[in-house]
């Protein structure tokens, strides 16, 4: 088994994960992008509601800011053969009673 096969299998398992389904207000939708050729790995917090809806990480104002800081256009940023994106929590965790996003 090659490194690419191992990564593909791990990504497939991560995207199929339903372990926390009963605890997630919007249900599971793991959002992760990676490739063995990616030279940059961005690790962020759990996805927000917009990312959950679209399935595209950093698809919000924070992503615009991050791409600006990196001086990277949207096309390059979302080319998973060049940039891997992994959240600490794969799914949107919901909000606490005060309205703040729940943290892992």
C-alpha cells in the first residue's frame, strides 16, 4: 500500500464518520481536504455553519482574510494537490446556550 492509498483510505473513513451524529445539531458533514502532494497543511478550528452548508473549508470571511495573509488566490488555496486543510474538529459542533460556537 502506498502513502497515497493510505491517505485516501483515511480521508474516506474521515468523510464517512458518523460517530457524533446524535450530538451534532446539523448532523455530520466532515470537511477535510488533503493530498500526498500538498506542500502546505492548514489546521483550523471546527467548521462553522457556512462551511457545513457548502462543504468547503474557510468558505467565509475568515477564509478571505487567511488567503489575503497568505497572498494566495482562491483557486490555489482550494487546489488540494497543493494545500491540505484539516480542522481540529471535522464537523460543525453547534452552539452553546449563550450562542457561542461549541469548542472541542
